[in-house]
C-alpha cells in the first residue's frame, strides 16, 4: 500500500501534465515546475524541475540531470540536489520512481501518492524508470539527447539495470549504488538483480562514486561492479570512479553538517558536474 495523500489523477497516456507541488516538497526556493506522467498501469511518476540559474555556453542546449532517489523514497534532499545542479547551468530534475508507504514517511518525505510500487532492482523497475525518463524528455526546454542520470543507492542500481535491459546509453552516475549482492550489510531482497550481473549489457558511460566507509552499500559492491564492467569493455580504459574517505557516508550527495552542506557533498556535485559535461561535447 502506498501513501494515503490524495493522489493526483494520472494524465492522459503519453502526455505531461503540470501539477501543484505535492505535500512535503521544498519551499523557498521550491521547484520551478512539478509534472506528472502516466506509467500506463494506472500509476504515475512525478518530477520536480529546476531551471538553470546560470547560463550554459551558447549555442549549446543545457544538459539535463535527472536525480533518482534510493529505497527511502523522494525526499527534499533530492530536490536540493536537483537545484544544486541547476546552479551549475543544468536543468535539474528530481524524479519520483515509486510511492512510499505511510509507515515509512518521515518529516522530509515528499508525497508521490499514486506512484508505482517499489520494485527494488527487479524487472519491473525498468518500466517505471522508462516512464520517468520519457516524462523528463517531454519537459519544455529539455534536449532529449542531452540527458544524464544521477542515481543514489537503489536509484543507481535501477538506472544501471534499465541501461542493461533497454540498451539505454544515457550517462549514469552511481552514487553509493546498490551494485552487487555481496558484500551486504542489510540482507538482500528476494527477486532483486544487481548491475554486476549484467555489466556486459551496459554500454553507456558510467561514473562510480562511493565512500570507502559506506555502511549501507559496502565498497566491495562498487569494486565487484567495476571489475565486471571493465572486463566487458576490454581493451577500453577502466571505468572512471571516485572513492571518498571519511567523513563520507552512504548519503554523500546530500550530506550536511550543522550549518549547511558538507565538503563531501560539495565535492560530489563538483566532481559529477565536471564528468557529465565531458559526456556532451
């Protein structure tokens, strides 16, 4: 069962509908636009769009960065990440790819009522992400050929599995990604698949960003994925990766300290921005 916030009716199939900001979303500054898009199975995905606050070098169209949340649902911290990418000159999008049950709602959770059921990294998650990516490509001002995906935790794993399942080649940043079944700290979900198992079917650019001390997705998962991906791409150069030391945590893209963003979180946006720009000459 998903959240009991009153759901917004799904728009007509294949169309993007602008909707009011959902309960729990950021204010001051909030997103420039909120949209809904039907998944085709009675559910809908939603997305917050932050327009660039600094110009992208003309005449090139801005790059769009789609940020995907992990297994704890859509939070305001993901909206903040999308806004930070907008400050780099990108169209920043925070995308909701599943609904969060009431039992797991916290104070900073953004409602995604009516969204798909959480599928982890099972087959159906690729369908839900396909719908979200299709929605992003319909946003006014978005160049569909200039889209990158930044996935956190389960969002990273789902993005990489979609790339394998669909042959999608959008550049993907895996941040603290769920990338392999072992080693694990918290058990595995029945039916889940893992990116290291399908690495040979992933053909787009990938950047892996991980903390050495990640307690949720241990660094061994990143190592296992990188070994599998590089073995499938020989003799091409090894997959770029950035490992952060202490005090980086599992939440490194959003990590905060008492008075604002941590240096790790600031460095994360700087590192990923530089890499994403290189993918779209």
